[in-house]
């Protein structure tokens, strides 16, 4: 199974590199840090969805709160067969099928996001509605540490704990870099998991690039009965491409053709 995750993650990274090069867009670092988690969530079947029936009522819901990294979701969905791979050639282009920030017009995408601080709030509403209806599907929210600078996010933490939303799983792609610098220099989150635990959440810190750690964590959901789950995934921005890793510049980097091909070589994938 772990080799399958590794292969899918590699293809997701390649697809992301291709898309940002086609669109001459940014945010590649934010995509690459999330690729391994996406490979396990979707490749392992933890987010239960069906490309042949993307609106099935009992499907799980996945919301990418850090919507600027939308290409990592597009890459995952196209690899699973939700839409043709040719759509990637239109990413961030005029009249293209794939918008720069993630869009619900794309099959398999639940909600359009991009403005940080909104994703978790939407997921809390979805989780509460599902709980009140007695529905059993899960609500997954992938956030950034930048999301957690927003007051609305902390309101959502409070509300979810208060209402015991066991069907809600929040995952922070904790790569420690935001648009303009390192998170610790902008708004230091400190002992992040412990803070959220005081709001009534079950929390766990994982290696966001360790397939075994991720799989075992997702298998154990919910972490604690009657509580929403909060997972702090320690990651590396730009993971997998040496000249992008752990750099602030990778948040806005526009890849040249030569840089794209060098990234492919480092990943061990072909043009």
C-alpha cells in the first residue's frame, strides 16, 4: 500500500508542476507540502467518494480551506478519474476548465475557497447539519497555518468543540511558511495542538510525509468519541523539489520550462 501512496503522490506532484507552469501561476510550495496527505486520504479510500457519482448523498466531504493550493486537489481528482487529464492544460488560463483557486464547478470539488479563515467554518456548518440529520459521512478540512491567523477560524474551533462534532476532521498542513514569511515571525502558533485541545477537540501531531503515520492516523478516526479531530501535520513547503523546499519564494514561484524539467528529474518522473 505504501508504494501505491508513493506513486500517487509522485503523480500528484508532477501534475501540480505541470499546471502551475501552464498557467504561470504561484503557490507550488503549498501544493507540494500537501501531496502526500492527499495521496493517503484519497488513494487509501479514507475520503469516501465515487468519480462515477461525485454527488452521492452519502459521500464524504473534503474542503480545501487553503484554496490557493487548489491544483493539488485537481491533480488528485484527475488521477482518480473525476475529469479528463486534458483539463490540466487549461489551468489558470482564460476560459479554462480549472480555476486558480479551487472551484466547485469542477467535478469532485465541494466548495470554492481561497479567502483564508472560511474553510473550517463551512465544514463546521456541514458537520452540524449532518449530525442533526443523523447522516454518517465525514467532513474533512485541510487548512494552512496561515488560516489559523484568522479569528473566524478560532470561532469555528470553539463552536465545533461545543457541539461535539465527531464527524469533523481538521488537518493543518503545517509547513510553517506563509505568503510573506515564516509563520513564527508573523503569528507564532506555539503549542498548537494543545491550544485546540482546550477547545474540546481530540488532537494528534503527525509527520505529513510519512505514509504509515498518516494511514494509521486516518484508520483511527475519530480519535475520541464525541469530539472533533484536529491533526497537526508537520510538512515541508515545496516537498520533493530541492530548490523549492522550505522557501518563502515557493509561495509565488513561477516555474520556467527548465525549472519544471529539473523538478521532474528530482521526482524521477518523465515529461
